[in-house]
C-alpha cells in the first residue's frame, strides 16, 4: 500500500529463528526497507529484490538494465511494488531452497502460518521467452488471510502505468511493457486504474498463487495459473541441476556456494556478460553524494569471475564470458573500455532522474560516465582473462591473437599516461596500481606469445614490463611508510595494491609490510576502506577486505588470513547476500546490491586459502 494509505500496515517482527521479538524497523515511515532486508531471485535476464516483509521493491523488466517497473527501492510512493504478506502482524523465517535461487519465506501470525515460495521461473529448455514471476502460497497451520497488490510504478518518473481491459481480463501497461496477473485459488481479484489487488485465505495444505507475466513491445502469452505454479518446481530442478555441475569442497563451503548462486544471477544469460550489481543509485555514503548505476559489465569483474568459475568446473559460463568480452572489444576497439552494456554496446552517459532515492539519498542515476575514462588497469584485466582461459587448456583463434598483439603494443604506449585509477576518480594521476595493471598486461602478453597464442615479436613487451616494474619499485615505495603508496610523491595508501600480491608482482617483505600499513590506516575491525580519507565519506569496501585475505595468504600469513576470513563471514545478511560496502560501526549495508565484486572476492579468497592449506 502507498504511504498514507488508511489501511494499517502489519508489523514485521524479526528475531532469532523467527521468534516474536520487539518490532524491528524494517521499513521507515516513508516505506523504505533496510538494505540488509533484501533477498534476490533471478532468471538470467533480470533480478527481483524481495524484502523480509514479502514485498518486491525492485524488478526491472525485461532486462536488468531496463527501467524498474517495480522500483519502490528508490521511490516508495510512485516507484511501484508487488506486495504479499498476511493481513495481521507476523514473524518471518526465510531461506533459499537448497542449491537454488528460489526463496522461501514462512510467515507466522496469531491465526496460523503460511509459506511463500518465490521464483523467477525458467523454462524447459532454459530461459523463458517472457518474464514470469511466481509467488506460491501454501497454508501450513490455522487460517491466514493474505493480501497482495501488484502496482507498477513510473519507471523513475518517466511513464504512467494504467490498467487496460481486454477480452481475457485486465492487463497492466507501462510504456511498452504489458503485464498480466495470474492467480490460483484467490478469494477476490480487484482491478483499479493503476493496480490489481488480490486476497487469499489459507488453510492447512492449501495452495495458492500470485503470478506475473510480462513482455516488452511484443504480444503477451497468458499461461494458465497452474502452469506458472508448476514452473516453480521446474525452476528448482533447473537450479539444482546447474549446481550439480559445481565442484567445491573446502572451508566456508556454504558461503561459497551461496555466493556462486548469487553470481549466477548476475550473469546475463543472453550475452555471457556479468553485471556489476543489480541496482542503481543505492548510496555508498549517507553524508556525501556517491550514488552510481552499476547495471553494466565491467571488464574487471569478468576477470575475477573467471578465476572462480574455472575453479568450480563451470564451462558454459567461462566460454560465454570470454567470447562476449573479446567480441565486444573487437567491435569497439582496439583499446578496451572499462565498462560495456550487457549486450556489448556502449554505456549511456549518466542521466539524473527526478525521484527521491532510497531514504532520500540522491542523485538517482541511469547510465555511467566511467566508460569514457582511461583506466590502465583494464589492460591487465583483459590479458588476465585471456591468459586464464588458455591456462585451462583452451585455444585462441588467429583473429583474437592479432587483436591482443595490437593491444599489447598499445599498452606499451599508454602506461606512462596519467589515468583515473581503479576507483574512477576525477583526479588524473600516476596511480601505482594503474601502472601495475599495465605491467600485468605485458607480462601475460609475453606468456601468451611464448605459448604460441599471440603472434609477433614480444621483445618490446618484455622490455616495457621490466621498465614498469623498475618505475614502481623506484617511485612508489615509501621507506617511511613501509608501504607502496597511492601514487609517487604521496604518503597516502590505496587498498587496491593488495591485488598485486594476487597478480604476483610482489609477495615478499615489501608487500607484507604494505598489508600491515593498510590495516593500520585503512582498517576498521576486519574491514578495509578503499584509500586514505575514504572512511570519512563512505563505508568500508567489502571486496578490499576479502582481497586482503587472499594477499595475506599469498604472502605466507595463512593463519592471519583464515582468522580474518572467519570474521568477515558475519557480514552477509540472513540469506548470504552482500552489498558493495558496509558501515563498520552499525553493520548496515551501503551501495548497490547484490554486488558481484564482493561475492567474487569472497569466493576467490576461499579458493586461495584452501589451496594454501
């Protein structure tokens, strides 16, 4: 219901094991839920975020980077949502069905209990040609009145939804989208001018359904409600079969499996690209304006993803990712960009939307200007991906080999330039880790040439790689700090240097000393901030904390790494989801979610520690 609706909103009580506790402020008075309250479900095309009170507050259709037709996450009043919960106070227990991205939530009231199973359904042969959200409702005990509402929003105040009456019942139209509600064993279905309301009454063993199907600028297929309900079981089977191909036994197994399943949601099935996060404009800071659109594919994330996916024995995703990346670079290259759209196009420039933002945090942004930046690290990320692909027994085609040779030559010229650095900052400087990205690119290019995968004379690549190493050792090491500094002439620190323990640049005394300096200046408890001064303006960057685990391990400090990893395991929410950042003082999530880089760093840290013990 919208803010100000005269109907009373039931209280959600959240306690250990779902026990009745004092009410938790899961939603503020304006209707915004705490970011830790969200679980994610996906179908390889889009992702829905479901709060603990059963409300879908985020669902772009038909793709992850489309406008959110259900976007109450950023606009509680006009953004739109899909409500489903008991019509009286309740407690909640929820979890994912084992080995799946299908969510179950059990609501318990004074009248009885009910289980809701949420899935973005998949088809018999993979992704459905339409979007299909299924919300199965099962009566467990007593008799519970459940209310639901499907109310599309304004897609960030760009359109106005309406209900259209057809010969087959009402449909919802939002710009080019057509949506239909499918119900099973409902008491009442009522349509207004912009919403459809449904009520159910459960009893022990009863089964009901709230379903939603959608297409964009094409006819809408109307499946029977029974078929949508059966789709839940098929989707469970499909996820379970996919996880059957997943191979991992090691420490923190549950967290690794859940992170891998969340990462699978972030892979765009149609192209093979990986979206950085499912959302836009969730704030990295509650005091300064740091809101970005992360619904695009960063080359960096793809590099870290392949490390994990290869280790887990997954084949289709690894080949799909590298094929997407190389074809995209070839199309827009030869110089690789930092980020691309999910279909391999160019990312649109940032556009600012006139909506309130999550709990009043603005700006709300569509698009991202990082694509126009020079970031030398992208050269290293690209070559790391290709090198890893070859190391796992695969072969490059001749055209790709020639493209990589051209990019290696380009790296030799570009590395001496100032850039925006990994953190996409407005100040152009000679960032240490940017130079090391170029060093990694040329080092990998030499390895690929030695393996016969890249043509040409690699003597220049060897020479420039050696020059970069010497430059960093001479200009970026501070004896006074006992650390590699952020850029020459500075005494400030940058946590991304830990990636170059992982890359192999330095795993000796200098890097080990740098890790101590980072923890001393940038650390708060188990967490690391991104760079000097960041703690004053944003949360701790979760990926940095997990990268530190990997770096400690590779520097021979395995016991410290294990202890740190154990501490970090308390960060995820109740269903294993991680955001981009965390407030170390409160544990509150900050930034977009679920965040690929956070889950990738967790997975790769677990792999690194496991291989060292």
